[in-house]
């Protein structure tokens, strides 16, 4: 049904609408004024706080600037020069290491520094940390397995190859002192430290064999099955079936 409004009715409707719009506009203006008052109040309190604590704020800001500059200064004028000096000092020892002259690489030749000299002089640098790994390998190859474990354990690098190699070398050292249980743990940690096709299957195999030595065939089987599942194309993966069959037979008894 259509309703037709007369002229008077339309005027009333327009008048009512105008009143409503005017009320809404006043309310919006009032809200805006209230917001401005709140902002002004907040700003005023902030200004008062700053004025009241101006000296403290300046001390804190100055302290922060001093700390930042100190950190930058230590890094730029202390740490970086020491790192450069450590790299220079370790150079000759690394060459001896590559030539398998482990004893001289470890202790130096009387003229050039060895890894122990670098550790003692620059132990807090990245190069000094790397020297601990080298020292551990040198001790391992010269038959000092206790020191090998010590220095390899102190190496804290994050290199994705060197880190697992250090753990694996610790396993070799423990095996040399007839601690196959600890060796197995080191090998397993080395395998999982940085999962890759180069070191992981090698150390998983060593872990499995070490677990066999302590007759922990469940863990040995676990290591071998990881090789089969994740590294079937590795050198260890080609012959892994016979190791799995052997430990499964042991477990079946």
C-alpha cells in the first residue's frame, strides 16, 4: 500500500530530522571536546612529569648513550683488533695442523705460536674458541685423550660442520679410554647436532657400533634405522641392512 504525505506532514518530518541531526552534531562536538580535554590533560601531566624529573631523565638518557658508546668502543677498538691479532697468531699453527704436525701445532715452535698460545692469549675471541677445537684434535692425535675431551668440550662454536666434528672427536677420545657408553652419547649428539649428509650418517653409524659395545641393542637399532630412513644413499646406508639384521637377531634372543 502506498502512503502519500501531504505538504504539512513532509515539513514535520524534515523538521524532526533536522532536530535529530542537530542533536547528533552537538553530541559529536561534545565528544570531540572531551577527547581534546583528555589529550590536553595527558600532555599536561607528561609535561609536569618531565619538568619534575628533568634531572633524573637527563641522567638516564646520558647513561644509555654512554653505555651504547662504550659497547661500540669496546667492539671497535678492543675486540676487533684482538680478533685480528688472534687470526694472525693462529695462522702458522693451522698450517702445521694441515701437515699433521700436531705436537708443534699445539705448542708452537719457539718462534710461532701454537694453539695453546692462542687460547691463553686470545681465549675470549672467536679465533681463540676455534683454537680449542684444534687443540682437542691435536691432543687426540698425540694420545692425550683426557685433554682432548677437555678442550673439545670447551669449544662453543656454531659452525655447522666443526660443531658436530668436535662432538664426534670427543666420542673417539672416550672410546680410546674404554668408555663406550659416553662415546655412544657423543656420537649420537654429533649426528643430531647438525643434520647433514656428510657427518650425520657417519656418526649415527659410530653411535650404533658404540651402543652395541655396551649391549644396548635397542639404541643401536634406533641409530641404524635412522640411517636407513634418512640417509639411504650414504656410504653407511648401502650396508645398513646387515647391521639392522644383526641387532634385531640380538634382540630376538
